[in-house]
């Protein structure tokens, strides 16, 4: 049940983030540049989905909990920067 709740919260969070990202890109680009900018955003997200599991597997060599600690550290750093 905790896994289901985590997936629901994660999905809702991703939906909120993508709405903000697309609105921000739409605000800072002209109509002519907007498709290219949205393509870059999609490419960045897709690249993360492609290389993320490999990096997580590499980090898991140091312990099964390490990918989660690594992700938490990156999230904390992102919160500080924002």
C-alpha cells in the first residue's frame, strides 16, 4: 500500500512539474522558437529516462539503498538552488 501511495504522489508531482516547465518555456520563448524549445525539453526528459536506470544500477553496486540516497541528495541540492 505504501508503494501505491508513493506512485500516486510521484505521478501527481510529475504532472505539476511538467505544467510549470511547459508554461515557463512558453513564457521565455517566442512563438517561432517555441517548438524547438519544447523539443529540447522533451529530449532532456527522454535522455533522463534512458540513462537514469544505468546510473542507478551503477550506484547500486555500493549498496541497494545508495541510489535513493543519491537521488535525495540531488533533490536537496535542487531545492537549495531553486
